[in-house]
């Protein structure tokens, strides 16, 4: 491998990125199974299927324990398809990526009940979307049926619990120090949320540069307790986005992590006294 950056590439560009760690995406599972064989599998972080309505059978007979990311495009119509997606779990770890749009929480809850990991594809949630995110967070924290991670909640909860630095750019796979997105035309950017012209000329510095611009403007970010975690993530694309809702989610995660740490400390203390 030439470096530690993971490149999200279309399956048709596999040969171009042969010496890199890759995420290989396609709307056609048969294309993934055809293109990825032998030594190529050793450098695959995961494969990404862009259409859960596609025929997934080629992946049930391919590879062994290769992580698969299934991208939901339309929560309302894609919801019942999760049942047939569960056939992949016998051979691969599977994550469902869900856009935070109206009704998305139904997909998350069903995915969790089927033992899928989940990733929220979130930008700047408003109103009812914040309500649904709160419901999903409540289920993640307290419902025993949730045995797999729900991102970004899971990683942020652990970061608060361990007092470790972590930003949403990294969790959402948009930190250019770790991830790059290669568009279908071969242009390199952060993710599908960004055009090439947005992040050039220095793609690696974009998140920090963007955060510094937000701080210089003296808005919400300059006084936000969670700037170190968000790092301006929720201020893209609209810098005037109000963060009250997402801040409340961060607070819930922080409180839950601190409560768990306190409870475990009390438990260990009690065990120590019992041994004396």
C-alpha cells in the first residue's frame, strides 16, 4: 500500500487504484463480484452497494466476511427490502446507510432488529428529522434489541466515554486525512456532498480551514461546547444553519457516556469494598 488513505471508488476504476486501500461502490452487486477477486480483496475496506433494490445474490456466493455497505436511497419504498438483504449476513458483516429524511427512523429500527449495523447519512437536519434522530438515539442508548453500532452515535458515545478526540468528519468518512471520494469522472473530493471546486486547492486542509472561517465569523461555533466533536460539520453547506437540535443530541450522548462511566466506577468501588 502506498499510504493509509482509503479511496471510495467506482468499481470501474479498480485497476487505477490497485495499490491503495479502497471502498468499491456500484449499483450492481454482480459488477462488484466480477471485478473484485483474489488479491484485490485484501485491500478492500468494504464494498458499497448503491441500490438495495438490486439483486444481491451474487454477493451471497462471493468472498468471505467482506464488509458490505447497503445504501438506502428511498426509505419509504426501500424499507421492506431489508428483509431480503438479511441473506447477506450469513456470509458478510453488513451495514445499512440511511439518509436522514422524513421516515428514515423506521428503516433504522428495522435494520437494528435484523442485526444490521447502521450509518446515518446526515447533513443539516431540521424539525421532524431532529425528532426522529432523537428517537433513534434513545433506541441506541436504551433498547436491548440494538446490538450493532448506529453511527455517528456509536463512535461519538465512545469518544465521550474515553475522553478521546474525534470529529464527525472522521466518523462520517469525510476526513481527507483518512478518506477520499473519487467521483465517476475520476475527480477527487471529500464525498458526494462536495464538488471538486469546493475543496481545492488543498483538500487535506479543507475541514480545518472551514472551521477557522466559522470561528472568525464569530457565530455559533465560537461558543459551542461541542466544536471539537463537530468541527463545523453541521455548518455545511449552509453556514447559517442553527445547531440547537444537533447540539442537544451531542449533549445526550455526553451525558449518557458520563453516566455509564460513573455507574461503572460505583460498581468497581463496591466490588473493592466487598473484597476487603
